[in-house]
């Protein structure tokens, strides 16, 4: 019997203490690396231990040291400065009160900086990265967890969140980011972890960062982003990488989400073997049929989100198993890993999911995967 493994997208709830440490660094800079690293090391040990106890097979550091999954790069790349407000997402623009309730997750008031590129880009995040890798390695050894992954912003993600005020074209901008971030990507794999490339620029950015483009222009831009990603990871085996696509981790209407069918050919061109995607929430759960109808390469591993990340409902294990069964029916049990729609701590100190509920949802994920494993090949 093939056992369905479990993982998640990366970010997990941070304690109030850790959120305060991150906000202090965001607003005042990093004056005491020793104290910062000590706090992060302890937080990573705790969060990895909790994942291991639940039975998560492929764990992460919960992105404890990052204030967000996208804007953390301002501390690792030169050439970024300022603080530029973002436009509301197209689906949220008509709903003023909803945007206020959602806050930073919807582009409202935010405690983190959304900088722009204002100069040449070089990678200077070696110390931050080395600390992250050391903390996760130590925590995995202590917990006995089986495997770990580390999130990294894809070149396109960086450009979707941080505007360009320096390069002559968007293409030149994203290519410069890809060249600089290559060092981070390769270091993660060399340390023995799976590299997760976060790529919401291939979906969410259609109605957020790149909303002024036509649909055809957006797809063309996404194609270029994949070309840059492939070049930046050219020295890494596809089997050592996974990529996450999503339409935005917020509880909004999502009525302007681009359809999966329109971007899937672009997604499948990317080198990472595993693809993590939303499959549980009511806007994208139906798109399992798109995967079923697609001509999928034999080396692709599907990591459907079978747990939502924007609701305090704890999914029933049988419901989780049924969602997993759909994808087993498409590619077989050896090429399915059960995951989550998105992270549970996208922005440090922000989020509607109760921290303990987030882990209860992961517990249900494991239970559902066990049910699906026991009846391999269930029909949708």
C-alpha cells in the first residue's frame, strides 16, 4: 500500500512575541542578530516539533523569521527602498467595509513595508539564509521529522509585490531578480531541503499586482516569469523542487481569479516536479477536473490543497480523504501529496485563523491522508 504523504504550504502562526520581534526589525532594523537568531531558533524548534507530533511528513520552519513570504527579500537583496501602498485587488475594490475588515491581507493598512526597486540588485542575504537553514536542520534532528522544505520567493513574486522604479523594462527587472535569487535557491537544496518556490505571480497577480494588464498580456508575462524561474534553477534537479501557485490567501469574493485552465500550460512548463495548488476552497475546488483533463507530464507530482487556510472550520477527515481520492484517480497514489490551500501565517501578526485551530486542521489533514491511503484509488 502506498501511503499518501502530507505537507503544507509553509507559513504557520507565529506567537505574539515572534511577531513583535519581526515588526521591530521591520521598523527599526536588526541591531542584535544574536538575540534575533536565538528567538527564531527557539520558535522553529517548537513549530517543527508540533508538525512532527501531528504526523506531517514534509515540514517547514513555519517561515518564523519572515514578516511575509514575499517582502522578506528586501533584507536579502540590494536595490529596494521606500514604502508603496498597493491597489486593492480587483475583486475587493467595490467592498470598502470588507477591505477594512481584512486589513493587510487585502491591501489595507499594513505593518510591513512594500518597497520598490530603486537600484541595482545583488544578493546580500547570506547570514539570514544561513540562520534559517541551520535552525530548520537543528529542529528536524531534534523532532525526528522525516523531511523539510524551505520557502523562497520566485523571481516573478518579487516583482509582483515590489514595483519597478529602476530597470527600463519589467523583463529586465525580473531577470535581475532571478539572477540574484539563484544563490538562495541553490543554497537551500545544498543544505538538504526541498526548495519551495512561491509563485502566486502566475495566478493571483492577475487581479492584484498586474491588474492593469489584459489577460493575454498577463499570460505572456507569466510565461516570461517561468522562463526566468527555469533559468534561475537550472542547476537544481526538478525532483528537489516544488512550486506553489495561488489566487491570494484572503477570504474575499475572488470573482476576478483567472481560471486555472488558462494558466495551467504555463505552470506545467516550470521545472519543479511538485505543484502545490488550491483545491479545497469554494472558488477553486471544482478545478480538479482541469487537472484530470490536462496532459500532465509523467514527472509531475500533484500537491492539492485539501485544507482551507482562511476558515476556522476544521475539515472532517472523510472530506479530506474524498478530495485526495480525486487526485489519486488522476495520477495515482505515488504522485499525490496532501497539502493545504495556502499558509496559515502569510503576514506576521495578521490572520483570522486561530493558531490552535490551524494545527487542528493539520491534524485532520493527516487523518484524511490515512483514510485515503487505506482505500487507494477512490473515485471522485
